[in-house]
C-alpha cells in the first residue's frame, strides 16, 4: 500500500558514509572481492545539514567489455549513517540505518547525422571521415558517457505527500525498505534523497562508447541542493530524457522539439562568462525592442512613400535574392543554427519582397516569340517618373554597372576555389555555399548603390532615418550575439560588415543635414507617421535653402516659377517687417 505521507527516517544532523561502485550489471557487486578501481567514491561523515560541506572526487577506470558493446554502466550508491555497515551482504547490515540504489552513468542518445562530403571534381571515393547516415530510415542510437557527475543531498524536503509528488522527483525518493507504517497505517518514512543531477550534462561534452574507448575519467561532486531547485532540475531533466527516448524509439517528434534549443540555452549558461551573460540578457531585451521599432518604422516609411526618389530598386531585388540564399544556407546547415536566426532571416525576406511591390508593379507577361519560357516576370513603373526619380534610376544603373565589374569576378573566383579545394555534400550544397560565401564576403557591396545615390542627390532626406537608426543599433547588438549564439562562422563574421556601411551613412547624415520636422525637397515629411495629415509650412525668406534645393532638382520651368513665388513672398514678408518697424 502506498503511504499517504512520508517523513525523513534519519535526523538532519546525522552524518553519512557514502560509497559508489560502478558495474555493467544491475546486480549488487561484491564489495569485498570486486576490483578496487570500481570503488570510485568512499566518503565518510558527510553532514546532511551542513550546506558548506562539498566533496570532489577525481578518478579514472577501465571500461568494461559489456559497456564497450553498447551496454549500460551503472553506479551502485551505498548510503549509511556513519559507523554502520554499507555492505548488504554483511551480517551487521541494518536496513533502518543503510540503503542502496542504482543510477545509470551512461545515456542512450540518438547520434547526430554525419553526412559524407567529397570534392565534386575529384574521386568519388574521396570523402571525409564519419558514418554516412543519410540512407538510414530511423535514428541511430548509441551509448554516451559524460565525465562529470553531480550527486546532491536534499536536506530540506521535510514531510512529503508521496502520491501527489511529481513523478520526476518521486523516482529519487527511496522509501524505508521494511515498508513500516505509523500507528495510523497510512504514513511511512524515507531515506535521505540523493539526486543524481544530469541536467547540466551537455551533449557536446559526451563520449560515444565503443571498442576503442578503454579508459574514462570521472569527476564526482557531492553537495547540497535546495528542494525547490531539485524540483525544477528533476522535472526538466526527465522531460528531456523522455523526448530523447521517444526519438530514439522512432516515434514522432515531440511538441517541444528534440531539445536542441534547451541544450543551446544550457550551453550559453555553462560556457559563457557571467558578466558577458548578464550583458547579453540586457541587450537581448533591447534587441527585441529595436527590432520591433525598426520593423514598425520601416513599414510606416514605405507605406507612406509616394515616389521612388532615392530608392535603388536593384538593391531591393538583390536583397531579396541574397537573403533567400542565406536562408537556404542556414537551413542546409540547420544542425548548427538557432531557430531564432532562421525566423529573423525569413521575416527579412518577406519584408524585402513587400518593398518590391511598393516600388514597382510586378507583372507576368507573355514572352516574346522564340523565348524558351512562355511567360516572364516584368517590373513596371507605377507611374510616370519625375525628373528626380529618373535621376535616381540613372544613378542606380551607374552604381550597379560598376558593381557588376567588381562582384562577378569575385563570385567566380570564390566559386572556382571552393569547387577545387573544398568538399561538399552535393552540387546543390556547393551552389548554395558558393553563393552564400560571396554574399557574406562581398554582400556589403550591394549596399553601396544606395550610398552612391545619396551622394549624387546630395541628400539623405529620402531615407527611413528612424528605421535605419534602429537597424544599426541592432547591428552592434548582433556583433555581441555573434559570439554567444551558435551559428555558422560565415554568418558570424558577416555581422561585422554592416558596421562599415553604418559609419558611411553617419557621415552622409552629418554632411547632408535634414530637418525631418519639415517637408523636404522631395515633398516628403521624413519618418513622421502623420505626414499625410500635416500641412506644409509656409515658405518664408528664412526657408530659401529648401526652395533652392527643390529648384535645382526640378525642371527649369518649375524652378523659375518657384523662384518668382519665393521672391514675391520675400517682398511681402519684408513689407510687413518694415510696417512693423514704422
């Protein structure tokens, strides 16, 4: 009968003797005649209530043949009140003063797929080392060992409602062996809880066991853990193990995923400096805020934009292509990429594609006679272009003409080098890797046309200043993330290239001053969301610089009319001033 409530059988002041033996069998080993090296822990007088008592044991052992052949390595833990016998085979053994339990030191984990790569122009037999798991129908499971083991005593568990206890925690509660009950017959006792904490064991630190592994190190730490932490660690660890077992048995992918995201989070906590981790936590919040503000202001700017002044349509189309290539590369290397990176990249593709539809009309037209395809996609202007828009289009063509001269040879050179000297999974993988390598290395060149257009127009008034400010702030945050979040090396280095463009844009903003509270020379109101509702301010003699800039950009007839209007306005303003003086 399951007890309704259980209480500690030993007082919290009782010192403990703890011995741990390793064995490939669940059968209790012979403690007197077994190999001496199998006794990995022999600690005495470990106080339950002394939170400062911490023990660390470092040793090594020879791996049993059974464990090398995909067997399980068990840890037999013997606990007794100090001075009492630990060996259950001794006649002096007292079940009320000692107990024994077993925990595995190895885990059965699905192996990561290691895909063979080869030189596409070389011999088909020239491949990298590693098992080829591409053709396997299900997951390949192997026995893995982690060299660190933490055993924590839970001193503050107190009386426990045993039936309602979380199953992940209940498995570590060892009831009194005789199953004795109190006078009510409903309550019992339990031995001190020793929690084998495997929560912080990372998959990348584990060793796969096989016939080549003959000796292994073992680091064991004995410490204390509060009951509320015990509940969190036990439940999370058991959930991860259940998901792992479900995947290993060939079942469907759990709703929580394969645990890679939590594994990445644990890796950051374990491997990252505490000050860097705190800084990363703060800037993570700032990154989300700036990302939302940049997204909101970018959409607002393009939604209210009425013309194509200063807009490089080719750059937008190139951005769609480049971000799609990067997304395909990240998916092709999804084993080393966080889902947060994939989501942000996919959202960027959607936004750039929407900008294309705001700039030009995308149409599917019948192809000319003799074409290979019956239809082709065309990009048509939404309206008749003004003189300034025509100049923008002309500058865009000039910038890309020189860009092609630089970028195409670099792309071909990198592709040739990659094809000859590097290995790839397939031709598709080679094409994606060559394209993304060029994008990461020379992608900043695609941002140059916009800077060139700013230079030729002598203005940055047409730029979404607020959105760009938030994006550039996120660029510096990405520089920090690049060294804490797991991602491909090329993607990590590419975060630094945008900083160059940012400083050039800062210089242009400093040189070409813009008052975003006024209607600018292009008839736009900067990034103000209420531009459509605001009315243009009256042009006075003090605003001649704005009008002169507009007269330079408009055609000659319109410029002459504007000058006459300004002259008349200036004379009226001067007359009013003279009247007030008199």
